[in-house]
C-alpha cells in the first residue's frame, strides 16, 4: 500500500498562487558559508545570500525584533497589533528552521524502531521510481519530531473532557503525539503477538503487514490501552508524508530524493519568471534550505 501513485513520475510545474519563490531565469549560485561565485549576477546573489543567511541564522533586527525573538513557531502568538494600509515587513525576524542533528534515535526504543521502519516502509515502499520512506530517512524525521515540541503536543489542546469527537473536530485524545505513538506501537505489537503466534509487526510478511495497516486505517482493529487505531494511523500516515517531502533540514527527504523524484526544484529564492509558464519543467538543480551538493565553501 503506497501513498505514491503508480505510473510515470510527475514533474513539478509552477502554477499561479504557488508559494514557491525563486530568482528569475537562473540558478542562484552561492555557498552557505557566504562565498559568492563570480558572474554577472553577483550583486543579486549577494542580496539573496544575505536573505538566506538571515533565514537560517534567525537574525532579529528592526521593529518587532524583541517580540520575534521571544515567540517561536506560533506557540503563544504575537502581541496584538493594528495595521492600516500595507502590512509592514522586516527581513530576518522569522524564526530559523529548527534543524536537526545527530544520527541515532533519541525518542524511539529498539522495539519501536522495528515497528516504525517496517510500517513506513509499507506506506511508501522503495521502488525504481523513487526512494521509499526508510531510504528517505523518514524514521529519523519522526524520531526528532516526537522528541521535540510536536511530540510534546505544544500546539494541541490536551485538556479534558475526551468524548469521542467527529472527524470534523480533528485531533481528540488525551495523548500528546509522542504518547500516542508510544501507546499505539505497544498496543499494536500486543495485538500482533496475540493474533500471529507471538510475532511482532516487523517480523510479519509484507502481505500481513499491509492487511494490519488497512485494519488500523479503517478502525476494524481495536487496540487496548485507550488507543484509537484510526487516529494513530491517520497521524502516522500524515507524518510519514511530511517527513518524505519536507526540507532535509528536518531530517527526512534524504538527499532531496523525494523532491528529485517529482521534479520539484526546492527552496530557490525566486520563481517569479515561472508563474505563468504552465507545464514547463523548471530547470534549476534541486536545493534545500542549507544548499545543495556542488556549492563550495571558502
């Protein structure tokens, strides 16, 4: 069961209203460390470099800088302000992307890793079209997300009461995301052990893994310890797709493999020249927040 459609690999095009931005008609070539490659667009590239450095460094400058420094990821929201006319904008006041580091797991236990790697490997399998979720480092992405603010549920209301909600009400559980993953994986392995002669999910044949995942998705499989199978499957699938297609700075989408598969050029500074060029392949090399292979440092 793959979340990727079969057939020819789609190529990315830029449609009106796309949030992507890029430099008109060229690939900005500069290094993350600040060196500018020689060429006729050096002044434009230098401006772009400063913007990228501010984005990654989280520099705070100008009006509202103190407030921007104290607020992160919209957890508390901004102080009340009134704007008339055009909305003021100050470069560099946004939070830096919360990049990840290291190589090992810090949240998942060994048993949980076995489940996660097997499960996401069935949601997005590896094939000739593109990397699977495991190859794209999605388990590592999930681990770091669950070990941080998302895992703690900083953006969720987790207070009671907890009656079963409707689908339109969204996430309705007493568990933070990290607690949900931990409880659900344990409950799934308990269910698998009771129904598959003591085996764990990771040891099942792929056909049995797919059947079990479908049972979680439909809610047909009932789990113990207060875990709703549909809620967990929905979160697992959504987080898997996020890790697969997010910028590599967050730990997934290794080597930008998912972006390359669909022809998405990535985080280029400006795509204005391509807004009206529907159906054309954007010829820029794929690039993430931190750059791309081929850039040099000095």
